[in-house]
C-alpha cells in the first residue's frame, strides 16, 4: 500500500488549477449574461488535449427569444462549427450550473468527453441531481463528470441574480 508521502499529487493539483482557470472564464460569461438580464449561466468548451478554448458563451434565451439558447447549447454549436464536426469527442465542457435535461442530452449526443460544473441544480439538474442523463448506462455514450469546481461562487451569482429579480 502506498503511503501518502509516496503519492504524486502534482497531476491532481495541475488538473484542479486548470479546471478552476476555465471555470473562472465560465463565471465571466455568466456575469455578462446577468448584465444582459439573462439567467447567469456561463459555459466554456475546451479541447482536452491542448487546453485550447473552442467556444465560450453565456445564456441568451431572453435576448434571442430562443428557449434553446442556453450557454451549453451555444458553445456546442460554435464548437461544432469551428471543428467542422458535430461530434465533439476529446472536449471538456465547463459550465457554472449543472446542465438541464435538454443540455445534458445534447452533451451526450455531441460525445463530450468530460463535464465540469460548479453548482448543482436540485430542481432541473440532469447530471446527477434530479436525473443523470450524462451517465445513464442505457445510452450509447457516458460523460465523465466533475462537480463543485468554484461551486460556492457559481451558486452565489445565481442567488444574487434571483434575489434582485424578486425585489423588482
């Protein structure tokens, strides 16, 4: 059995730092969405091999009068166009809030390799909270999921947004 001192923690630390860096970018997208009057969700699609950002977006449902214009869907569209393929294998999606059923289904269809989200959504979350579409064994693709990266900040931006909406 390995002792704690023998375990190399550098890869874990580097992965955590990378995840936090991209989640910071997703949070910036969420903040921009909030300023536009949108629910503050931000997403970043990254090539997992070279850590290159393929797309980033915040929600645009209200401004575009499009119920499907969630941040996740927008980055899937842009990423697919940029790569010339709707299959986004080898990519990681960073999103501030756990994806809904629509987005989770799209992630499976796009063959996303890994999903990293900040805050769980017990009301509509489809990646472990209410449903678990992205890891359902009945489907032909499953996604590796990392939860809670900068989770308190992701939760707080949603709380502040909805608190201000209730005051109006």
